[in-house]
C-alpha cells in the first residue's frame, strides 16, 4: 500500500520546488511520465479565477521527450479566467439566475460566489467569494489527490479528484467523486478543457483531432481554417490571431459512453494522446487558438442530498509511427 501523506495546502509553499513565484506545486512520475501539477491556494495559487475547477492544473507533462501540456497564453494574471493549463474542468454555475442581488450561487471546484448585479452570468468574469471551502491534498510519488469540502446553509459537498500515473504505462487517470452533504440537490454539467500544447507546435495543418463517430452537420468559421472530414478535424492553414473559432456543438455522438473517445495528434511533433471517459456526452463544443486545440465534451452531474457520483477520464500518451 502506498504511503500517502495528508497535508494542508499551505504547507506546500515551503517546499524548495515552490520557491519560484511562491506557487504551490508538486511533481509526480511513474518512470515513463513526469508531470508538474499546481495546487489550489486562495492566496498564492497559480490560478485564482472563478471559472475553472481549481484542482488538477497540469503545468507540464512529458513522455519520451515530448511535452503535452503547458502554458498556452501570452499574458499571465492569476485572476483571469484563462490562466490555466492542462486537462482542467469547468462546472456550470448553480443558482445564479434565481438568486437575488447580493445572494450566492455555486461553482463546484471553486466555491460559493456572490451575485454582484443583475447582469447575466459570465464565466469570463471574476466573482467575489462568500465561501471558498477548504482544500486539502494527499500526495505520493505517482499520484495527487485533491479534496475540497464546502459547508454552507445552502450548498454543501465533498469533491475529490485523483490524478494518478498508471504503473508501467504512459497513462494518466483522473477520477472524481462528488458527495452531496447539503440540503439542496446538485444539478449541473461539467466539461473537460484539455489545452494541449504538443511540443509547442502552432495550431495549423499539423494538428488532427479524431472522434469515434462521424461528425454530422456543418458550421460557419474562419475561411479555409478547419476542415471536417468524417471522423476527423484537420487544419488547412495556420490559425491566426484574427481567427475566432468556436463551435457550440459537434453533432454525431450517441448517448453511449463509448463516444467519449478523442485523439489529439500533432503530425509535426510525431506525438499524440487519447482521452476516454466513462460517461455519455451531452454536448461537444470545440475551440482553438493559435497555440492550443480543444474539444470540450460535457457530461451531466446530478447528485441528490446524501448521494454521490463518480466519473473517470483516462489519458494515453504515445509517439506516432513513421
């Protein structure tokens, strides 16, 4: 059995590896993969926005000389919505529309936030906290476990995320457990936003994103940028800063979890990875910039008081054959 230590988040800022920028972090490895993960911290965390789940920021992941995750944006500010890296996740907001001004709403993995005005919810916006909950971390040589506990008169939950590097394989598994310990049901969705930066290759003809189903329908996007060919997305030219690419939903998936199966490959780098999930997709958005390509598969999250839900994502990293 592994010797897993339980430490409050703040203790990590005293480790020597955390000296640069005082950002709490930890390294894990299974002998094949080496990964750097940033840890949630309201005072010194790398990401302190209110959009994304604050656990599981993979700042670097290397396998066979290839880099798969890392910084994809130019300007860094810990409070901006996109100061985030790796296979991060965003839960939909709960209770915003029906709460009065000054009332609270929930973002799982973030905390209980305050509604400051009558404007519609905007996930690009920074919202003030009422209750951020408490984070703890368990760590071993090849695994990090994040636990957020939030207790309030409205929403209360225990959210646990494991990031584990599989022994003897170039594989990372992200497993989740969400337990509702409050009086209100938890009813939302969550999507995975991978932000790959395979060997820092620019987004263009080198990238291929593959699906297990045939993509149906069409969309209007930047001229001659993205090409949909049956089960694949390919780029006909380099994406530029002026290209605005976002597809709200790529149809073609079924209600089977077997369709949660995507491949990100970069032909120029000669590397890629496969992502599989154990829940059916309810929506599949797609977005890319000049530095990263992101399929965004949504799944449903429904947890009644006293109940819990689990789900898992698996990442398999590989080199492309010549």
